[in-house]
């Protein structure tokens, strides 16, 4: 029987380029929205308080939509193949952007973001596609390449959104919609299917709901506590995203320009590590050790940001936290290796839903914590409480990772070589 990697092997280069471009557009879309979506919401609200409320609603429904849709799209891709689900996703993303650009009410904005969240959950299907065409030993490296696309998108997106939004708030959304349509056309003519018909399975709708997906994820041999590691690590990262701009503004008096440059630095580090250094790091550390080293590094980075008293210290920590940028790819590689070819879509869909759930929960926890210390003098160490909270979450992920890998070592002790007779 021909394996899935062999099936797509002839066009593997084109397929990988498509997937990388797909996720680059996803992250460009997220980045483009950062500087302009609040202003779009402000067009349909009466005052800043109402604007903040509806912006929070839009952010929450977007994340909830991703949370629900990711395992469903993953299960559909296990049944019908990756290609049609990916193409459907890009069609939906384009519709979302054009609808947002043409919105005439807050209800239209909310509806468009629900569609956008559901369709951008196809990142999980993209991960499953990469798993199909990649040998297990190389998956962490390939996931790192995808992570690099996220980093590049995070570098370029806010810049593009800010420049075009300064001309017209709708222009960034029209551009993002056009890019999605171009990627749809490219995928239609170039992208091969990666999942052989013999490896497909019927959709079990009960198992395709997010909570059931989590149970299956936990039950996968070799995953176990890694679900907790993924959850705590994602919650730490999304909490950081929630408070980064607020923290920089409060602690150092940063405005949009300074915050933009700091996010540019974060994106540069992510792209360099995941796109260029990850292969070498994996060879040096191995996937498990790299995951733990990255969790240690990022835990210390959160503490460093919380204790920083000068802006240059924030940059110093960003560039020192190289190993932290390798955590996500390492953990995804470990989870993917635990799933078989028939369940890659649903497994990685469950991982994506876990991330989406963290995106919903993080603002509820981190934003109020930032508010409770906002009255303190900028020199008070307690103003770093949100960063220390993130450090605690990452440390919890590290503890669970250590426990998981020790348990795995006890279950699978190394085999001693037999003496020659």
C-alpha cells in the first residue's frame, strides 16, 4: 500500500510551500487586524467603554469559534482528505475579510469574526497535512518551519495594517481577502492530496466535539500529561499577548511605535529560531530535552520582563529567550508522533482547540490582573505581576513535562545490548 508521504512525495516541495504560505497569510491576517480592528469597532460604538466591551466580545467569539471548529475540521479532513478542507477554509477566510471590510453594523462585525475564527481553525488541518508528508523524526523540524511563517506574519502584519489603516480602515481587510483568494487559486491548481483513501475514516460527530477530542488526546499512548503542558504553555503565551502592549505602555510609557518595534523583535526571534536554528537545536538536544530547555528559558524570560526597569532590558530578554521560541514546535512534534496516520487531523485539531480555549481564558485572567496593579508606581516590582503570573504558568508546564518524560522513561526503559555469543 502506498503511504501518504509517498503519495504526495512528487509534489512535496510545492505542497510544503503552499502550507507555509497558508499559515503566513493566517498570521498576517491576525497581525493586520491588531492596529485596525479596535478602530473598526469604534465606528459602531458610542463611547470608549462601549468600544472596549464590543471589542472584547469580538475577540471572545473569534477564539470560541476556533475552539469549536478546529476538531470538526480536523475530523472532516480525516474523512474527505486535507486538500478540500484547506481550500474551503481559505474561501471562508476571504469571505470573512471582505465582510469585515464592508460591515455596516457591530452585528456584521461579530458575525464575520465568527466565520473567520471557524475558518482560520484550518491551521490544524495544515499541521495534519505536514504530518502526512513528513517522516515522524522530521515533524518537529517541519512544524518549526510553519512556526517561522507565524513569526514572519507577526513581523509584517502590524506594519501593513498600520500603514494601510492610516489611509483607510477597510484597506487592510481587502488586502487580506485578496491574499486569501490568491492562495485559494494557488492551492486549487498546485496542492496535491496528502491522505490516501485507504487511510481515511468516517466522521464520528461525537468525537469531533472539542471536549471529546481532549479526552482522545489524553488517551493517546505517549501523550498523557503533555496535554497539560500544552495547556499551561498556551495560557502563558496568550496571557502575554493580552498584557504586552498594556504593560509596555504602563511601565515604560511606550506608545504604538515602541510597542510595534517590540513586537517586531519578538517576531524576528521566532522566525530565526523556528525557521533557521530549530534543526540544529533538535540535533543537539533531541525533541524532549529541547522542549524542557525551552520551558525553562521562557519561564526565566517572563520573570525578566516582570523585573525589567528599563526598555532595553525587555529587548535583552527577548533576544536571550531563543530556546523559548522552540517550545511549540517541539511539543507539537511529540504529540503528532503519538498519533497514527488515520487520526492526525483530529489529534492536531484538538491541539488547536486547546490553544483556542487558552485564547479565550487568558484575557479573563491576565487583563484584570494588569488592572489591579495599574495604580502602582512604575518603579514598584509588583507592577510585573502579570509577567510573574505567566512565569508561574510556564513553570507548571515544565513540572508536568518532567513528570511526563520520567513516566515515559519508566514505561520504556532503554534496551541493553546483548553480548555477542
